[in-house]
C-alpha cells in the first residue's frame, strides 16, 4: 500500500538537481519509500557512476554540516540569568571610557546568542540609535528575544531616564512582533547593573512603534534619575503621574 505523499515537487526537483537521479525514478521510489533512503542507500535506485559520485559528495557535505552545527550549538553562549548577561557584556564593554557603545544580542528561544551587533557607537557627548536597523537585524536573525547593553563612559551603572525611554521605544517596536526585550545591561567601568534584575525593565508596549532615530545625550552623574532600585517607578506608574 502506497504511503501518503508528504513531499513537494520542489523537494523532488532539488533532490534531482543534487543527485542527478531522474525525477521519475525519485517519485516512483517515494510512492512507497522514504526518499531520503536514496542518500543513505543509493543503490536502491540503481544510480550510474556519475550519480553515485554526486550522492557521495552530497552525503559528505551533509555530514560536515551536521558536525559543524553540533560544534556551534555546543559553543553558543546561553544566558540563564542577568549575571550571565552582565559578565558577557562587561567582557566586551568593560573599562571603555572614550565613547558610548550600544550593543544588541539577538537570541533564539533558548536565549542562546545568534549574533551580537554594535548598533550605535557615539562620541562622549551623544549617541544615535536607529530602530529600523535593529528591526532589520532581528528579522535577518529570525530571533525570539533580544538583549540590549551599553556602557556609560562616566563609569556609573545607574540607568538614566533616557536609557529607560530608549528601552521602552525598542519594546514598543518588538512586543507586537512577539520578540521580547529580556534585559538592558548598563556597564560602568568593570561593573554592571541589570534593568530586569532591578525591576525597571519595560515589559509592555506603551505606544505605537516609532522608527525615528533616537538621540542619547551625555548624561552627567548628577542627572541620573534613578539611583536605587527601591526608588524607581515602573513605566506604568510613571505614566499615571
């Protein structure tokens, strides 16, 4: 009895191009068998020498790909806590006092890093963030979560009102897309603080997505709006004032 066909013509065409096995022969075999058997046991379709050589090269490529994929997955950095994120970003931004740099780590659904990118590199007086660029990177990486970080050249790890406003703008963009902003790490010298750990990370979309560039001015130490976690109002509480 024939098995239910679940493979598309596009799949058969790809297998034909990669192996050289005629489409008719592949489809006939697939009526009652798993077509992947052609790669594992090529003699089931009686290939000629040229087709057998192409199948061998394809198998070698797939084997190498699987080994590389396993190695990469084992080496990928995974965040399980704000401390993990803080240590990771401190290793990149720690001690930088020449200019402010803003980074975003694009994460999969297990919070493993797919890619980390510098999204803004300003001077001592100002940085500019382009939300559209972050969105493009997130889509390109097909990420599930993102984690932000930036350094304060002045050395403070206290998030400024501008830092929280920036985070809220990013949440407004990504929350409707089911991409979560899971933390924003502030690096000062070789120390760090976590907005999530301190309970000040915006978690809800509070406005329509705004893709206009965001300018972050230099914030003097005395102007940091939030000094202690217990003194910090949530975004929702602020809006009620």
